[in-house]
């Protein structure tokens, strides 16, 4: 029986977060489902997606869903499986650029996660640690991404931050959380 809990894996670009998330699922012994959120909008992105798929190797059932992440999770979640969502950052980009309701989509995602019958590992970029974006859209995206990461972190048992390929556990189910100052 797997001890994998639903987990949010955060980190910067090229931090090793996806590789760490894939390793968590590989070690679970469960059937692995890769829920891809990327849109191949240009040749470079299509190449990235193909390279990612090749690096993952066999043994993954790949499902593509760019908008209805909560619905895809409800459809694909079942006992004996573990699902990797890669990534929330691209999903949020898709939702925003399609002018969909970000708050409603985020609430829907956070509502479904605790009710799923299998563990889900969600990968997301931590984008609020760098420069302030120059554009209004960039600043809105940074803010929405920060809110989404906080909301997901609040409803999942485990949260891991990856930097330079090294995982740091921020939250672990059953362990006491950080103490607040008096």
C-alpha cells in the first residue's frame, strides 16, 4: 500500500520540481497518470512537451486537459492510481488567457482535491520571489499564482519546495505545522 499523500510541489523554473514529483509517483507503486496542462502554442513549446514525454518514459497514462482540471481529476481519480498534475502554472495561464473565471476555477480545484480516492501530486511554480513584473497582466498573473498556491497548500496534506533539485518539506500530514509567534 502506498504512503503517498496528495502533495503540492513548488519551485522556480528548472528547479527540479517536476523530476521530484515524478519520483514521488514512481516510488508509490501505483498506476501513474500524467495530467498535462500545457498548450503547444508554438514550435518551441511543442518540442518541450515532446522532450518531457520522452524523458518520462513508458509506464505513464497521459491525459491532456488545459481548462477543466477539477473535472479531469474527478474522471481519472480511482483507487490504485496516483495522478501527477504538471503544472498548475500553465493551467492558470490557460484559464487567464481564455478570460475564464480564475477564482471559480481555483475554488473548484481546491474543493475536489480532498475528496479524491487517490493521491495527486501537483506541480506549481513559485513566481513571487523575483522581480515585480513590468506589465499589468504579468502582475495579475503573479498575484493569481500566489493565491492559487496558497489555496492548494491549505487543502493538501503535504507541501514540498524544491530548489536546485533539493526538496524541502514545508508541510507534512500528521506533523505539527509551523508555530506562530505570540
